C-alpha cells in the first residue's frame, strides 16, 4: 500500500472519490512514512499527527455523505513552517518562535483546507527562509534524498524532501529568489512560482514584501496546477493581491508545442554552469524542439543591474521586518543570518529607491524583449547540490545566485516553473526552468506538462525513487 504515496494527487484523488481508499487510511500511511524516514531526512519541524487524523475523519464523513470538495479532498499536504497554521506552532525555522501557536491560518493554508487538503505537518526550512541550503542550526539540516550528504536546496528544502519521498503528495512553499524552484530542482520534483499577486502571502513571515511569492511543490506539473487552482485568488488582507480569477487547472495535456516560441538568453542562463548540468539541460532543449517548440536567442538588457537591485531590495526589506526582533533576540539567530542583516543595515534609502527604479525599467525592457515569445527557458540549478556543512556565512547571499538561475523571475514577478529534466552522472537531479509573462501561469504549466508527459517522467522517477530510498537512507 505504501506505493500509493508516490502516485499523483490527480490519481489518488480519484481513488478517494471512488472510495477505494479513505482519507484516514491515506493519512495514516503518510504519517507512518514520516515516522520511518524523517528522523534521517529532517523534512519536518512539526508533524501534525492528531490534527491531520481529525481533518481526515471529517473529510471521510463528508465523503460518506456524498460531499466532495474537489481533487484535493483527503490529500495529505505539507506546509513550509513560515506560513501560519491555526492551533499548530509556526516557528519560521527559528528558535525565537519555537513555541508560537497562531490563532489563524495563512490564507493559502486556509484555502487548501477548504479545498479538502489535509495538513500533515510543518516542513523544515532555512531559518526565516533566508538561504538556499536548508541547513538549519536549530531544527537540523534537511537532507537531499538522492544523497543524504548533500543539501536539498532552499529555502523550502523540507517541503521538497517531503514531496520527493512520499511523505506528502505536495507542499506549500515560499519563493523570494528561488526558494520553491531551487529545492524542487535539486530533489527531482516540480516547483511553481506564480505571478506576483496571484496567491496571497498573508499569514507568512515576510522576507521581502515586494519579492515574496507563495507557490505549490509537487511531483507532477498537473498536480501543481491542482494546488495553485485552490490557493489563488484575491485576498484583501494582502496589499499585493490582484483581482484575477482565470482558471489554472487543465484536464487535457498539450499533444505538442507547435507554435510555441521560447527565448533563451545564453550569457545569463549558462554563466557558472556545471558541464554535466549543461548536458542535461541541452537534452531538455532538444526534447522541447522535438515537441515542436522554436527556441530563439533573446537579449535581456540591464539584467546584471536588476539582479544587483534584487539583493539590495531583499536585504533592505528583510532588515526592516527583523530589526525589532534583533534588538530583543539577536543572539538567537544563526550565523549566516547575522551576516545578512549586517549587509542589509548598510543599504541607504537612496540605494533602495534606485534599486526599485532599476527593477521597474528592467521589467518594461523584458516585456518588450518578450514580444512574440511565449516564455524564457534555462536551467533551474546550474550546480549540483553540495555537501552539508561546507557553507560559510559569507556565502549566505550569493548561494541563490551561484546555485541557480531562479532570481530572474522574482525581480520580474513573472510566473516560473521548475520541472525535473534528468540527472547528473552522479545521479543528482537537474531542473528545467520555464518563465512566462505576467498571468500566463496556466500556459507555462501546460508547456511544462507537455514536456513532462513526453518524458514519461513520473513513471521513471517512481523507479528511481525506490533506488533513492533503499540505497541512501
């Protein structure tokens, strides 16, 4: 029965609705898997066993009465522990909030519950989401399930690990410079950062108000669409929230990518890339062309200045939130965060305003460059995951920029998908990134789904996951 934990949300949801497995049975299987593997992998900070079973019983009762909330009805999902969960502690990955129990759910969590998802636990993360490795000095470092000596990426590392290993069918993560997509790529799963404002951030510890996103992490692209459909929508509690109500989920997969034009900016996308990762990405490009897509060169003028601006914006905004906490609890922060705060305090108001101006100009320029182009493509991670414990605090800011090409979509605010596209020779996953125009979220997911289906990727990963869990745990 444990094999069912590696099935898709779509397929298991169908089994639940046909009463071939109950929400309670499924939840107990997920909890048993967490109990078996999480002591090694450190995917969770808090496992919500009682709450999850109680949720499952309510949903099972509804099912018996013919009430079905949708495809997520009875599906166990993890939540990154930076998003509030009513009645269950929310630590932010920090000792400062070790015992804080919120009295309300984050909007994204609330909407997932309303859609029938069962919150199985709070996933481990880089402290306050401020890093790319999920090496957490307070709750333990999350381990990459393909090689437990390596990082899983971050900051949503625990969410990616839980999803990859069958401890949850999906996870809710957050993404400020790639924190959903980078760990998804490094753990062989799917991560999606929606268009800025499409999913409410209300109820989460902020990293950077103008860069933060909330998004789904799953094992297939279509499952990401299912989760995003449930989470999206206007929220008056979030000032960035937009009134867009277009459908995200799609029943039928694209059979080809004929008519799709994809832009590739090689100077950025291939800078600093590992040769083995590049080999995998080029194979993915060949497959996209085989499916009918046209890949054309594109220029992104001002990209370096824009990415420097992202660092300025993020570090300035994070200090503004943490300053009161630093005065009271400065000694409780990890060493890498202390270094980042030092950098942020040196940023002047003029620097911040100029960075936002540079950002606005870059967005306008990129939109012009993307005229006639459906999406940008490139690698998600340009380096394979490195060994846990080898990072020094001074690398805290640069890691997200040297490990992957994810920050581009955050400074733009455009939707971005990471989908598994292969393995290095040392059997470590690589992610293909697809970045679309604002509110083309569904189109980007459809392109990624077409690629994924052509590779029969889920079936291949099921076999490889058996290898992963047996040989590495």
